[in-house]
């Protein structure tokens, strides 16, 4: 009888472990498409309904053969612009295959813009990655900006490089005839959301309409979270990070933090599924 009981408990424990393992695989390899709406007086009428698809923190993850599940999700999101907010390589990346497959699938869907994350900056493949971006038509916005045009309306999109201090940033592209102070951009790409309090303060300072949009990644949604999405641990072992995923507002400035796609440190996710983020721009008072 005791032997049967021990066997029963052993089988139950093995089933629980197996089920838990399968669930973490499902959580790590699933794709969750989310939609956020940003309404601001900064959005011209011509940009009302403009769709930004944000991808972040690939870390060499693969989603189907030749990234087909991921590229299909991006295509289904109907992007007008694709923002890649850093860490598309990993510190231990051996090649660019994962990234090349992704770019092959998305570069023809919409203009693609990239900023560095910490892993991108530190990988020995960094120069090769930049060459791949150039080959694929991706615009790198490290401490730079572009003016987006659509139907007679314009908006500025800027990107901040990893590792710079926002309190000491110089104007973006100071050699250009119309240099832009990064805090004056309408949309700002920044890998690290922990900079948000200082970014928001600078963006709001002296602005009549401070409502800029900042898109970040880096935190992986905690990678391990509690049911409901409360982040438990972030990159670098930061416990219960305060801004791991979702929307945050300070001084009229909105930050949206993407949960990212891949993993680092430990190679699984729990209650923090990989995210394809859609941000829809809306004018404050769109014309009827």
C-alpha cells in the first residue's frame, strides 16, 4: 500500500513538472498582439489612425521557420511604421540569422526604424548588424531623428542611443541645418524605461503641448510575472521593476513599454508572453 502511494505521488509530481514545463514553453513561444491608442494634440489630422508596430528584445529568439509566425503577426497588424526598440542581438550571438530572417519578412511592410539596446552595443557582431540594417533598408536612429510626412502633415521621430545620460544629451544631429532637441520630438524611441522620470520632465519642460510619446522595451515584462502581469524580476536581477510593461504617464508625457520577444539570463517566460505591440495615433479632436 505504501509503495503504491509513493508511486502515485511520484507520478503526480512528474505530471505536474511536465505540465509546468510545457506551460513555460507555451508562454515563451506564444505571441501576444496588443493594441494601445495614443491621443494627443501633437497628432496632425493626416496621422489620425497611423499605426506603429513595436518590436523589442528579440535576443535571437525564433518564432517559426524563418520567423514566419512573427512576420505574419506584424503583417496582420497593418503597420504604417515599424519601431525596433533594441536588443535584437544577444551578448552571446553567434550569427545574424535570426535577425536576418525577421528583416526579410518585415522590411517590405513599412519603414523600419531601430535604436540600440545594451546587448546590441556590447555584442562583437555590432558592426555586422549595422551593415545588415543598411542592406535591409532599416534606418538607425541612435541619437538621430527623422521627419515623418503623411498627407501634408508632419511628425518628428527620434531615437536615443543606449548608455547616454538624458541630462547631458546634446541636440540630435547638430550638423544638420535643422538640429532637433531630443525632448522636442513627437515620438521618442528609448530602450530603457527606467529613464522615464527624467525623460518626461525634460519633454514637458517649456512645452505648450507636452504630450510626447516614448516607446521603450528592455524589461521583458519582468520575463517572470505573477498571474495578471505583475512583473517579478527584470534584467540585471531587478526585483519587482516598477515599469516593466504597459502604459505610464507623467507630466502629460506617455510611455509605452513593450514586453519584448526573447529572453536573457534564464531562457523562459512565465505570465509575460512575447509581445507584438500596436500603437494607434489619434488626433485630440479629429475632424469628422
